C-alpha cells in the first residue's frame, strides 16, 4: 500500500509549516503596512513638500526675472552667472525655437501651476535637450528660464521599493526568530509524545519560555505522569486478579483430581475443559495488559 507524501504547500491552505504560515501572515500584513505608509508618506509629507518647493521655485523664477529686468544691461551677465552657479537657473533673453513640453513631469507641471497663480496668466513651457525652459513675460521681455527637468524630483516608486524591501527583510528575520523560539519547544513536545508509551521512564519537558509554552509543557508532564501511574495500576490490578482467580481454579482442579472413580468421566472432562478455558482467558487478559505497556 502506497501513501502520498503531504505537500509542504497547498493552494487553498497555504504552507503547512509554522515558519511558512508565519512568514505568509506577516508578509501580507507588512505589504499592507507598506502600501498604507507609502500613501500616507505621499499625502502628508511628499505632496506638501512638493507644493511648497514648487511655490518657492516659482517665487525664485519671478524674482529672478524681475531682478534681471531692473538691472542695467552691463550687470545682467554677472547676475546670470550667479543664478547659474547658485541656483542652477539659466536666463536667456534670446528667443529659442523649441517645441512645447508635452511629456508629463510631475514637478514641472506643479511649477507651471504655481507660476500661473503668481503671474495671473498662462505660462508656456518648452522642451529643450537637457533643460525645461519656462517662458516668463516680464516688462517688455519674454524671458526664457532654463531648469533641470528632474529638479527636486522625488522618486516615489523607489521609496516604496526600498521600504518594502527593507520591511520584507525585517519581517522575515523577525518571524524566523519568533518561530524558532516557538518551534523548538513544540518539536520537543511532539517528539516526547511520539516516544511516550506508558510506564517507561520519560524525561520531563523543561518548563521554561513563554507562559503558554510553560503551561503546555507542565500539562504534558502531568498527563504523562498520570498515564504512567494509571497503566502501572492497571498492570498491578490485572496481575492481582490473575493470581486471585488462579488460586480457586487450582483448588477446583485439585477437587476434580480427588473425586472418586465412580464419577462420570465425561462430566469430569467437561469441568476440566471449562477450567482450562477460564485459565486461558485469564492468561490472555494478562498478556493483553502487558503488551500495551
């Protein structure tokens, strides 16, 4: 007869080991935690910071353009150099023929909205090779201010990946530590339960660790002690009953042997057969009690 080995993983029931189930449960809960924390991070931290950053950037652009217009022509190149070195902004008086920015960039889109609010007009953005150019109407000039397209860009996807990766590693190591601390006493209980056969001496389980495991070990030790005592009493009882019943059987055999010769032989044989059957039943009962020890 062949037996099918139980699989370590079932689609409906999940992993069969304690470590696998703990990892699955903690992994699912940690993924939910990562999703919730990422959403909360974006809503309450990243988005407000991006809003404030875009508003500060829009104020810097407008102030830079106003300052450039108010400066004398001879001082403007020095101001442009200072902006490029300190703020990574390039102001160009010359009109460059560039295509309109049609790709979606979260920060530049937010910056365009803030500039629209400050200038009270639509602001056009052009797509350069390496820079995004903002057309800022100021006095009689249509200044073009160049800035990096990934300026102050926040990679939310990378943040979520880092959080989920580190969280998964922490969850796995934590669950491994917890399961090992719980599984070791449980394995000892399982081994002791498999080896326990009754009245033979068995090493008591150590009553240490968490309260639940201490209670389990104490109850197992008590159960093993009570079962051993019960089996020992049963063996003693069966042995006593066997001895007590064989004494009258011996007397009955002796009485049959002392019967006179004129007694019916068939009747005597029938009594001897019944006595032999009773003796065999007593012997079988005693043997049955011993083989279950």
